[in-house]
C-alpha cells in the first residue's frame, strides 16, 4: 500500500529508550523530549491511525485514537518495587470500544528494549470479567470441537496460544474434565497470540503491513471469543 501515514519509527527510537533507561530522571527526559516525540510518540500515533483504518475495512473489532490509545511513557510507581519514573517501552492498545482499559478482545503493540518487554504485537482476550472467563471455560468443555478448530486455524496461520497466566489447579466445577488439552485450556486466565517484531525493522513503513497481517491471522481467536461473548449478552 502506498498511502500509509506511518513511515516507520525514527532511527533514534530504541537509542532514546536505552538512554532513558540509563538516566531515568525528569530533567534528562525534558531535555530530550523532542527526540521522544519525533522518533517514538508521533510515529506510534501514525501507526495506530493506519491500523484503525485497515481494521475497520477488514471488519476487525479494534478501534482507538492516535493519542488516547497510547500508554504513557511515565510510570505509576506507587505499587511497584521498581521506582524508575519512566518505562523502557512505548505501547498502544486498540479494542472494540476504543478504550485502553478493556476486558474484551484487543490488539496491543509494544516498542521497547529487548531486556525488558522488547518489540512485539499481541491479540488477546485479557483480564476478562469473571462471567466471560467462566463462559469461555464452559464453551471449551461443552463445545471442544469449536475450541480445537480455533487452535487448528491459528496453527494453520502460523500462530499458537501463548503460555499466559494459568491456574495450577483445575478451577472448581471443571474437575470432571479429563482431556489434557482441555484441562490446560480451562486453567487459562487469558487467551493470547503474540507476534515478535524485529527491532531492526521498526523504522520500515512496511511494519504496518506486517501488523495488519498478524491481526488477520489472529482472527480465529477473536471470532471464537466474540461468539461466546455474544451468547452471554443474549442470555435472559
């Protein structure tokens, strides 16, 4: 595509984060804020806008805003042992309602240092409300063919569910499940697929094409979750 708004992240994007990791103070950040804006913040906004337009045309349920969809570079350290005031990454999240704080299927992209989060994208059902997570677990047990078909479709597209955050024991009410793959599934708290981004490619305009292609390949996961979500909404 030739009409991209996104032209790639700046060459100083990762060097800026590396230097920020070393300095970690407000004075240095303000002195170098122009680099942050030009090489990280604005390009991520362009990437978000390009993806939103493509997702809408493709019928993928990911919406947002070039500014509001981005997470702040400044950290909330109140409940963290790590008191460094700035993140070593910049990220954004798109969701069906355009909110960053969503409990529905979402698309997440992160540009960061390899020793921390690194560079990657993810499509996920993450931190769902208890009733949706329970609905997913019931669907896995009651309709295992649909769950396994979703996994097979992901596999055909070169993707697989991430390890995620799983329970050590089978949740109450599902003790009768005996199939190993279904036991693993009902113990999951989240369902996500991940796409690594080569740090050397973040300056390339084609990154937006790669991320859109990833989201398309992750569609089976989104469709599976939305089908379950729809049954919960329609319940009396």
